[in-house]
C-alpha cells in the first residue's frame, strides 16, 4: 500500500501575551528593540525569596477582558492567557469558524505546570479553613489540559484536543503534534501553542531552592543575560503564545494571509539527568538534525536559530556546542538569539512565544536580538545578534526548546515557496 504524501502546513494567525506586551504588534516591536520585561515584585520580596524578580504580564484583567467575572474566578491565569492569545490568533488568521467544519479544527496546548496559582491558593485554604472549603473548581482549574479544553469550549473546536507536558519543551511538543495532526489528515486547522502562569510565590520558591535563578534583584533589567559570561541563572516569566496552523490548500482556498510554512519537527531525550542537559549536547544535536531532515533540508539551509538560551551556565554553552556540532563551519554564518533575554523563561509557554518571534522573523526578514550580551564567554562564541534587531533575509529558521527530564524539541519554519 502506498503511503499518502504528507500535507503541507502553514501558519495563518498568531497571538501572544507576555511581559513585553499583550498583543503581537506590541510584543514584536519591543522585542526588535531588545527591550526589557523583567521587574522586581513586592510579593516576592515580602515572601523572603532569594530571587524577587520575574517577567509578569501587565495590564491584564481577565474579568474585564472576558466581560465575565464568574468565568475569570472559575479558571486559572494559565487558562486566561491561553484563551486570550487564542482569540488573537484566530482573529489574526481571518478564519470564520461559522463557515468551517469545526470537527476538523482541533487544539493542542502545552504547559509545564498548569494551574499553579490554584494549587497554591487551594493548599492555603486546606490548611487554614479545612477540606470542606476547597472549591469544586479546584481540579478543573489546575489540571494541565484545562487550557486546551477551555479554548475548545469557548470557540467550539471539536477536532483533536489535548495537552502536552514536557517541562520547558511542552509548547514545542504541542506545535509538533499539531503539525503531524494536519500532515496526516486528522484535522485541517489546529490552534496550538503553550501557556504558563507559574510566577507565584510557590513556583518561585521551588526554583529558588533549586538555585537555578538569577539573584540580580537590584538590577532586573540586566538579570537575564543568555550567553553572557556574567550570567548567574535564569529569570522566570509568564504568558502564552498561540498559533493557527492550517493545511496549505485549506488556507489558500479561503484567501488567508500566510505568515510562513511549518516544515519540520524533531524530538529527542538526553536520558542523562533530570535537570541538567547532557554535557556533550548530543540530544540537542539530534533534535535539531531531525527537524532539519524532516523539513527535507540540509543544515546549511538554516539562516536563524531562536535558541532555548536560558541564561544558565550549562544550557547556554551546551546549546552552543550542539549548534557547532550539527552545523559545522556554517554555525559561524548563523544568526542565533534568545527571546528569554527580554521576557524571561516562560517554561511550558516559552517555545510558543518564541515561535511567534521565529515566524515573524521569516515573514519580515528581521531577527530579534539577545539582550544584555556584553561580556564575551569563550564557550559561547557564535553570532547572538546582541542588543538590537537586525535586518536580514531569513529563509529557514529553527526554534529550540529543552526541558527538565532531558526533553528536546525543535520546530522548523520556512518562507512559503
């Protein structure tokens, strides 16, 4: 039996909410300038945490945005962010949901942690008021699939629907799963991405105990500094990124504005350590190699890499090593940058927000910078596009996400030909 050809998949809509802005245009314009979204927060100071800085969403009231205080109370912030970004992405796509078969429109959204605020508040209620005062919405609010489920209910999406959970690689795994779902004919449109709202005292305390975060509490603007020799850990962030993936002919038939094509996906595991990357970067190498091969391309075809780039010692030098191993001499010609230098590390949402950046880099031939890269690290010696965005033709780009548990996931995008 002949295997049917895989269908081509394009991006037709984007949505975002993050520390640099609550819409794509604001986020993109600020990202190109290398602006800062990291601030000091008094609740973290009051809690006595060793790290009191983070990238938080600003100017967002879910009760006002959704015009429904009851809905806002019954859902966790990580759901609020996903629904808000999904609404943006669907509107940006121009997709009229009244005119499509909603059984062919699905939703896959990743998250590293899920409803952490609800867990924190529920535990407090349990301790101080007893089990009888726990809300009946406790489980529906915290469960990791609540984002995908709420998006499906709000927009009437009846196609394949689930969540992905692979720590900081969760969004990229969601994107890869959405790509395959359309390629293999199980849907025509997928609303996909990642969401996270883990900048709570509980979440921050956990990472503080792991000694993974920057302690530049008096200098939040310069705390997230991927690939810089003076980096001292990552900075937490929150938000969501959502994209509309669509089968190419389906998009063309309705005259959609196509941003770029989704051409490949790769996924591996280091099988090395729960929180540290493999020192030789071999899992990252294979993830990038798989994505490029899946796209039918060669390493030298890649123009830009949106790096995982966390601002931690081991990740930054290991990712750099992996890039040099795979791309060889071509590594010196690549542009590499880290969005986390501006918004922090959005954990399970990071890959989705970075997909927005990568897709727009291809569409607009502009590469966003790595902020705070001022002191050269001899182990990190590539072109990280320091300080300000750069005008450059971007034909093919990949975006990396690597997570606790050794999870590696890479998505490949290209200009539509």
